[in-house]
């Protein structure tokens, strides 16, 4: 990628942030619309889970493929294809007459979305080469998630109440078109110096792992063990096959050498935990506010502002802290706040009081606002620039896998707890196991964040990056290398 002026770099950042905005806004707006979708399309709790997880599951399964493909054939080319597919999928979602077709359209959206966020992060990484400038750019990127969380519930509430839930997907069309035209005009093409070969076997194994695991969790409360256990076995077999097959490939889909770096491994675990907490939190909150408290979509969106605004305000602060002091402080703050929020709901039934509900939302918003920037920065920092797309894709995959599992696990626990009881009467007690799961996610962020950001961890990152860089040099000159 050619060296760009400061103004041009900021414009590239803004274009990449537009892609994140439509993807993030789509998720937050949809959560507010879930009860309306449930009523209109006669969906069960499992149906609502699939409305969210069909998107995040396909996204998680294809992100690494999209990242490596973009490094190979051109990041701008793949990014633009993603914008077209995501916009087309959004249009199909708005026209879906049944739940099954809505889920299918969400999967089309996800194919496009898989080409957006990791590729945009790779573009940002290769545009902002100075570590401090990159950290600030990633902080701004993270702030877009806060903007979507702040605007999404309100915008979604207004649209659902005034026009209907289908209108929430119309938001993506003008933003997607504008981002497409701006990308064509201002974003330069870039690719890795050495093209990576496709890994179809690894891709099939990843799809089998994520798909079977999610199906087993979501369907367990209704289908029973006889149906869900075989899918769990398929997931374990796919995982074992990945661990055996991928290290044997010269250019694997999942480069397990990245995980020799403790900060990278920690960032992956933290991403899964933090986004599992986010997915579960939004799912429980939306159903509680509208189906139990009886609020309309707009007022439910207003109730989510105590969570959304701190996320928006804390994300850029977290980015600056990562740039100046490193990732440990933001991760500790994030883990502590998310854990406290989970305990408030799990042990003290925060839903039953306006004051504790407000505090629980506030704490979670602070925690999630601080967690995103250190995840992204740690995942791509120290990695050779030629591997930026794959490294960013692993981090993005971890986020989407976490959100998929959060909705699947929390939704399954909720469905099992409610059973045949009255939904409104049983919700608070049925949701308690889910809140404890979210508390465990917060504790994981706290402990893993503290453990993988010290001098020992940085030493493992330096050694892993040196090995990766040395092997890239050997491959570039045609010399043999060792794994």
C-alpha cells in the first residue's frame, strides 16, 4: 500500500468505520425488534436465537477465509464485494415473509459481513503503521461500536413503533452505497506480498465445528439429548481434526503459530468471553424489557441508553490508554465492571428494581466500552504486516463466535428455565443461570487480561513474531523453513 497523507489516512479510517457501523447497528437494532419479529412471524425463543445466530455463525465461519482471501487477491476488492452482498442481504431481510426466509437472508448478510470487518481492520493496520497512531485509529474504530449501541436501540425503537420491524434493515442501504462509492474513489488497493493458498479442508472443518456446536446448544432444550449429543460429537471431532490437520499445512486457514503468543491467545479468549457476555446481555435485556415489563420498542431502547452511552464514551478512552500505557489497565477495568454487572443481576435480581437495573446496565456499558480496543490492538500488534488480514480475522472470528455462543447458551438456559410456565412470571428466576454465565465471562476477561499482558507474555509475543517474520523471509527467497 502506498504511503498516504494524514488527511487521506483519516478518510480511509472513516470509510472503514462506515462498514463497522452498518454491521454493528444491524445487530443492536435487531435486538430491539426481536419481540416484534416474534409476534409477526410467530417465532419461538429458539427461532429468535437463530435470527441472531444464523448471522453471527456464518460470519464466524467465513471471517478467516475472507481475511486470507483479501490478503491474496486484494483487500479493497473483497471489501467492496462485501458491501454489495451485505446491502443485498439487508434488502432481502426487509422482504422476508417467514421466519425461515428471514434466517436465510440473515445468512446472505453474513457472507457480505465476513468480507467487511476483518478486511477493514487489515486496511487500517496497513494504513496506520505507527503503533501509537494505530492504537488511536483502533480506538476510533471501537467508538463506532459505542455509537451503534447508543443509536441502535433508539433508532430501532422509533422505526419499529412507527414503520415496523422490516424498516430496520433499510438503514443499511444508503450507508452501504455511500461506503461503496467512497471506497472506489479513495481507498487504495493492497495485498500481502506473498499470496496464501486456499485451505478448503480447514474451511469445512471450521464450518462443521461452529455449526454443530451452535445447533447442539440451541436445540438441546426442545430436541433433547438424543438429537443434540450427536452434533456435540461432530463438533469435538471437527476440533480434533483441525488441531491435527492445520499444523501439517504449509499455509493453513488457522495458523496455530499465532497462539504461541500469550497476548494473542489471551486476546482470543477475552474476545470470546466479552462478546458472549454482550450477546447474552442484549438477548436477556430485550426480552425482559418488552415481554416482561411490557415496554414498547422505543421505551426499551431508552432503557438501554445507560449501557450504550458508556460504551460510546469509554471506547476512545480505552484506545488512548492502550496507546500510552498498554492493554492491561483497560482489560482489568473491563473485566471488573462486567463481573460486577453480572453479579448484580445473578445474585440480587437487578431487573426487579429501576435503580439496580440502571446500575447493572451502566456497569456493563463501561466494561464493554473498555474491552474492544485492547482485543484488536493485541491481536494485530507484533504480527508481520503480511499476516495482518489473517490475524485480524482470527480476532473478529473470536468476537462473532463469542456472540453466537452467548446467545445460544443463555437462550437455551432461559428456555429450559421457563419451560411450560408463564413467560412473564418465570423469567427472572429462569434468567438467573444465564446471568451467572455472564458473570463468569466477566471474570475470564479480568483474569486472562491480567495474566497475558505482563513482561512474560510480551516475551512470548516477541518470540512468536520473530519466528513468523523469519519464516516469511525464508518463504520469500524460496528457502525451506521449519514449523
